[in-house]
């Protein structure tokens, strides 16, 4: 169940892409940050409603300061429509999805459930592009070099299910699991 507390949202299950949460990554001369893209199903009205309310709360908190002069319906946000902005034939994971980029200068805690307990993890098999997770994010206003809007910071991640790898990576089982093996082949006959 998605949770909303002011400008903070804990999502329902979303899918992660472009995951850089174990090691920070720098983009084009910027300082390194921990980041991920959240793919949110359009039918997850609960998470999307919580995000929209958090964006409004962040706007209301900054409309007299950082966002002065920006009308509520014109504020830039990082919440976008995958069907409108992405080629869903080339990237089918964006079909029927909204997506949002989140980042943080500080490392998020990444946990998984194990034997009914939350356990920290840094294992690349637990946190990768394609994994499903519940994510804690916080919305805030920005005014940088004339750009004004609402962005989202990355707090914490709870992995909640394995998914197929995104970005061309596959697991060994899917690559080799259906191969026919000739057990009688002699290695000496190879050359």
C-alpha cells in the first residue's frame, strides 16, 4: 500500500531501471549521485495519486520562494509518460508505464526481506535494472540556472521481486537453458 507523508511517498511495487544505487555515478560533469528510474504501472492509481499530492505539497511549500511566478499547471516535474516519451517497440518496459528519475547525494539503504526480517543488501543479484521494489522518495522544489520545478530525491529501497534484466543483460539460464547437449561428443574430436 502506497504511503504519503507530506512530500514523502513510499510506492507500491515499481520496477527499477538505470540503477546506480550501490556506487554513485556522475553525468556530464556533475557530482556523482546514487540514482534510479522508477517504472510505475499506469493502473497503480494509489502510487500515482500519492506522487501527485506530494508534488503539490512541494509546490505549495515553494510557490512564494523557489517557484515564485510558476503556475501550478506549468511546473516541471520528473514524472513522465512512457507511452508518450519512449519508443515502446524498442523499449517495451515503458508500455503502460509512468516513469520518474530519482537521485540522492547520499547512499540509499537497500534492503530485502529474508526470513520475515529486513536485511541490508549490496548484492548485484538483488538490486539491478529490472528488479521490482518499493521505494521511498521525497519531492522538493528546485531553481537552478533559471530552471524551476519539482524533483524527487531517493531515500530507501526494498527489493520485492526478481524481474528480467533490462538493458540487454540476460541471465545464463535464459541464454543456455534450452540448448541441446550432445553428451556423447568427445572433446578430443574438437580440433
